[in-house]
C-alpha cells in the first residue's frame, strides 16, 4: 500500500473514531461545536502519533464495539451508583498491570480503553506496566483488564506474551 493511501486511511479512521466518541459523549445536538473540536483533536493526534499502517481485524472490530458498549454502560451505572450512594463504597488505589501486548499501537489503544471499564482510569503507561487508578481495589480489576487486553489483541491481530511466574 502506498504511503499516501496509508495516511489517508489513518486520517479517515481517526476522524471516524473521534466523531463516534463525540457523538457518544455529546449526542446529536452539538455538532456545530463538535466538528471543529474533532478537527483540532485529529490534528493533535497526527502530530503526536504520526500515521502508520495498522491493520484491524474486521470481525474483532465488531466484537470490540459490543464489548465497548457493554463496558461503557456498566462503568456509567457503577460510577453513578457510587456517586448517589449515601455511603459510597470506595477503596481508591493505583494498581500496576503487567502488559502482555507487544509494544506499539495496541498498548496505547488498551491504555485508552481502560477508562471504559467500571471504576478504572489509565494513569501511566511505561514499558510493560500500565498504572491504573481504581475507585475500589476490591473490584476484580485484573480480570477486566485481561478481558480488555484479549479483545484489543484480537482487534490488532497481536499475539499476547505469557506472563512470567509471580506476576
């Protein structure tokens, strides 16, 4: 594939993803403000992460979209329930998660995806470690991270490494 087509494809994909994100967050009414925001975000995205050829698996994309939707709803319900509770159940913590994904776009995508899991937010990505802020350390956070990592690996056609003993 020529470089120009790869860049065009990347710009189209990022624009689509940013537009979907905007629509999910703001709904139908805010496109007059959203279109310029999407263009600025696209420019920043290209400046920070230049276009590269990345192949996504089509079937895995559909499965990931369903996973994303379900987890987003679960996260919203979980956080809303905690916020509205008279006695919120909180045990905030920073947890280190050892990544099994190879370095590159899949790791960054996973770090971005973690924020859709109930009560989690990516705080830092350094080498093989993803530091995650959790609202409640008693939740099965690692199980959710493993599920998300498996979905992202399928989406990018990546092979997960085996975790070392004692991790």
